[in-house]
C-alpha cells in the first residue's frame, strides 16, 4: 500500500527567527492510518499542518502526497474548537481549505 503523505527532512524557517519552526521532520502516513501530532505551544504542529496541506512551502526537505490536497483540511485550534482531521473541511465551517 502506497503512503498518502511522505515527508523527509522537512525544515521551515521564518524570517527574523533564529530557530526553525520545523527542523528535520520525517513522517509517513499510510491510507486509513490514524495519527496524532502533539506538543507544547510553539512546537511546530500548526506549521507542520500548513506544510502538509500546501498553505506554505518548506525551506528544505521533501514532501510528497499521493492524495489530492483539496481533500486535506484542518481546523486551527481555538478555545472551544479543537478538531484537526483529514477531510476536516467537510465537517468544520471554521476550516481553511487547501485548494
């Protein structure tokens, strides 16, 4: 079964920041696989989702998808709304579409 998302050595640096938001991240997601991305504030979780969904591009590394990126969605966390999921745009009015 071919992975739907493969990230190798992902790096994301933002201007005027001394530390990368994402530094050498490797990730493989297979069809029907459920994963959780957890970490403290500022750990790079949102940046990782932005990279995977195509909202932003990595500074270094490779990211390949074997899925239409329009089918990837995520809802940024807010105080009362914490849904982050594949196909979230079909369930969440606050989601950003990656099309």
